[in-house]
């Protein structure tokens, strides 16, 4: 893993085209901007192919996916695969409705995704493993989590990030744990969406999806840790959101090297 | 009114499904998250029934309502009524266009809403009372306001919150005034939307809509007052928005008990 | 140019109806609110005519324009022209896709826009001039920029704002440079969208589009400069966003008079 890709991204300024949900696009766009990427959001079918053609990476977020946008989504994914540029899936609440599950599984059947980023419950749905979800915090049984990300990665021949108190990352073979984190990240609705798009951005400049996933996870987690430290770990979602963007705009490979806690699981 | 429901909500973590407008969903989602609820936003017809089935409460905001979303809205409302879970209406700018007024009145005809939350001008439109609106601040003639909320509540057999400098709340019988407030709340576009969804969340854990409405109003107003105090009442919309979320994330029944100014009107 | 229109806008509280993109409407709405305007966003065709009828100004932003919204956009523009109220176009990324370019040029053919606000690259596309874009910062060759804004303004008989490190403003005849600015504005995704809508608001209360464009540019630029000064020019997008809104809510004609750097180009 070459953390100097954090600076590399700033100099390359990759364009990340997002099919985003309508709740968090402002956070995601500003987060991408903060790390040095150029965000584009759209859902107009007629521009999908062209946007995917100028993109350095494409991210599909199912948070508020709609039937009428499926043409857009499909053309985005198809063009990304044809151009062999990174394609990332965020299967938000994939288990919540039949529509969303059907759409997510269809996309995974038709296209190759380089990274899937979800919480452990969402990843478990994709892996076909029964996971006891307890609200948003989906628990952290290491062995089970390891099995879930590995199986999901193998099934879809992809790299998986299951983010939470610990981020589990697997390419189907290795499983890596990112132990950096803060209880404050879940205070922000959309911190997961942000990580998915950041993972897309790093995929555009990093050699392998497994490395990109780790660097993206570290950038968000270490920025979160630093922001939490500034707030003395108080539960302050407004100030944390602002501070997180500020930290992301200033994070360096040096800082991440000094604070990263990465383990094989 | 049992203010310990403020802590009760945090422990129960109710799911609030929102048909939101596209301007303020991020604020509303983060505000719901701050008080301990779990927000879901969508407008895909195919998921409406399932989402309303996992919901603890449903909130319909007409701020940017569209014809193409009406199937979604109707299925959401129908399922909420069938399941007898709380249903809240925010009739944003109901008097501004024929389309919006028609849609709002149709929904009120077909479904039972537990709470309607609007400004006094919007509530007056629903009550069929002529109200002189002076821009956003719709004046505060107590007697007239009392008549408006009571008549609206009676007409639709619901509980009404007319929020403003003073929040007037009525179940058609009693009228309660919440005197807590701050001039800074109108600085935030979406503070009304936020109150509507917070009211939905409290409806899910509080015995009666009248109590839920009062607690929701107090949570937002007292958080607003505390935030304004931190800012020494300066006109600072950016910092106020951030501080409001921070206060909402930390508000306790003790704090509200000590600061609440509730009167019969 | 009469800077007391800054206070004039606050007292007149013009309604600005926006066809906005779905990424930045919350920022734009809160920015409009901060300067004393009343924002309305919608994309429902059935309300377009009525909304444009109560509007003091209309702003069309193509950032996430969709075919299904074209009826709404057209009725908005048509009504604005019929009522002779200000109409503003923000041709976001007009050169990025055929769809967007076609839509933008069609609108410019059918309707008269009082102001077009874009970055220099977007304005160059409309002017039909080849402009070497280097990422987001599109360079600042004064002579070329002058030619671009002048030609665009002449071609569409409009007033043009090309915003960037320097804002170039032209009514086709004069070209004015606003030298106030800060490197921090591009940290915010949506600062351009915000300027476009602020220009719409000032068009509603200022005599000529050329004056309105200058005052709008000064309000955003001087607020940005003041916010950057508070942050000691550090790269802090979260705090800058918050501080920018705070500055906009408090900006006065006196402050702008003392800090404005306006030159004929």
C-alpha cells in the first residue's frame, strides 16, 4: 500500500461520476472535493454514456434508487466496464425492500464492480449470510465479519469494504482490518456514502482495488479520528461534520502513516 | 406530558420514513439521527409499502411534491393508516399553487394524519380561514392563531402544530402554546421540515399525538434557544445550523423540564 | 452602482424561484435566505406557471437537468419573460454532454435571459470560443476572458458573469472586473450555483442586470474574503461554508464600499 497516493490523488484530480441518492449528495460532493477529486452527479439517461466517458471512476449508490433512473444506472455501469474504469457499488439498505435487492443483484450480475462498500449487514445480504442486525450498529464479531466480507468478495469477484467500528476489507483472499475509527462517524447521515465515493476516487489512482479500499478507509477513518480529537470526542454532529471535511481537505500520507492501525484479520 | 420520552426515543430508535422535499433532506435526516431516530428517505413507488411496513412513523412533506411521486405518497399513507402507525403531514407552501393545495387536500381526505405541522399561514389555508401573511413571519395574533389551529385540528380530526415565534398546538379541543423559541430558527431553511419529522419520530414513542407534538416542539425550540445562547443570539445561520444539531444530539428531559415554557392558550 | 441595494434587498425580500440541481439546493436556499431573499425550489410542471407568477426572479441551473423536467423549465422561463421579471441561467458543465449543451442553447434561443453566470470555460462554450480548460481553475488570461464574456453577452443580448479568481462581468459593451475573491470559494461545491441565484435576487431589486451582477458578485466575493480572513485563509471547507453563510447574513453596503475592488477591464 502506497500512502503517497493520497497526494497523488490531489495532483491527478480524478473525475468521479456518481449516481447518488438525493439525501447526501452535497456531503459526498464536498468530501470528494476535499480530497482533491472532481465530483459529478446526474441521473439523466441521455448523459450517462458521455459522463462515464469523461469519468476516472463511477460510483452507484442505491440509497434512493428509482425505476426511472435504471436506464441511467445501466448505461453508466456498462460504459465504465467497457472503458475498464473503476466501478463502485454502495448497496444502501439492500435488505430493506425487494425492489432494492432485485436492482442491486441485477447490477452485480450484469456488471463487474471493483469495490462494494456497505455496512456489515448490507454486505451479509449480498453474501447470502444471515446476519443479526441490531439497528445501525451491526455488531462486530470478528470471525463472522471476516467470513461475510470474504464470501461477498468471492461471490462477486470484487473487493469489499464492510465499514463500521472496524472496517473489514477483502479481495476474497486476504481480509484486512482498519482499526482506526471514531464513534462520531455514525453521527453523520451519509458518512458511508462518502466512503464509497472516496473509494471510487482512490480506485482511479491506486494500483489495485484492495489498496484503494484500504487507503480510502484510512483517509476517512483517520480524518474522523482527528476530527473527533479536536472535539474531544463529544457527541457534536454539526461540528463533527464540518471538522471532518476540514480534516479530509488537509490529510497527508505522513499523518496516515503515523496513525494507521491496519491488521490482517 | 412525559418528557422522559426524550430519552425513550433514544433507546427505541424509531424508523421514520420520509417523503421529503429535495432541498432539506440532509438537514432532516441528520436532525432525526441527532435525536436518536433512524431516517429513511425514498420516492420509489415500488418500495413504498415495504418501507411503510418497517416504519415506526411516516412523514409526508409537500415542499417539492411531484405528480410522478403521488403513487409513492399514496401507498406510504395507506400502509401507515392500515398499520395504525403515526402519519404526519407538512403542507409546505400549501397556498402557493393549485397543484399543491389539491394534493394536500386529497391526502387529508383519503388518509388520517396524526399531526399536521406548518406555519400559521399554511395551517390557515387548511382551516379555510383568511390569514394575512406578511412574508415568512406570519404575525402572532394569539386569538386568531388559536382559532386557526383549533379549527384545522377539528376539521381533519388531527393534532396541529402551527410553528413560529410561538408554537400553537391543538388537538381540536385544547390549545397549547410553546413559548420557547429563538429568532434564529427561521435563519435555517428547513427548520420547519425538521420539526415535522421530529414530530413524527415522537409520535412513534409517545402516547398521544398532542403530547408528541408538544415534546417535538420543545425539543426543537429548546435546542434552538440553547444554540442561540451559545451564539449570543447573533445572526449566524451557518454556526446556528451546526450548533442546533449539536444541541439536539445532547438534549435531555432534565434540560427541557428546566427551560420549557408551556401555556394553555 | 448603488450598493445600498444590499439593504434594499433585505427590506424587499424578493421571492427567487429556482430550477435547481439536486446537489446544492440546501446551500443555495440558505444563501438566498441569508441575504434576505425567499427561496423556492420545485420541478413539478403543474406549478411552474404559478410559481413564476409569484416570483420576483427566476433562476435556471442546469447542474442536474433532466428531460422529464424540461416542461417545468420551459414554463418557468416563458412566464418569467412574459411577466418581464429577471431570468438567470447557470449553464453548469454545459460543455460536458451533448444533452446539456443542446438544452442550454435551446433555452437561450427561446427565452431572453437577463444574466448568465458560469465559470470562464462554460461561458466560452456559449460564446463559441475555444478555451483551454485546466481542470476547475480555468486560468485567467485577462484579454481572452474579456473577449469571452463580451462575445457571450453580445450573442445572447444578456449580461454575463464569468466567475473565478477574478469575476468578469459584461453587458456586451462594458467589461468589469471584480478583483475581490478568495482561493477558499472553490472549496465549496455549489459556490457558483449560489452566486447565480444571488444574482437573480439582486436582479429583482436593482435597476440594470449589469449593476445587479456586480453587486451579487461583490456580495459573494466580499463575504468570501471576510470568511477567509476569519479562518486565516486556511483550507477548511467545513468551517468556510459555515462562515460564508454567516458573512452573507451580515454583509452591509458599508462593508462592501470599503473593500470592493472593481475595475474596468
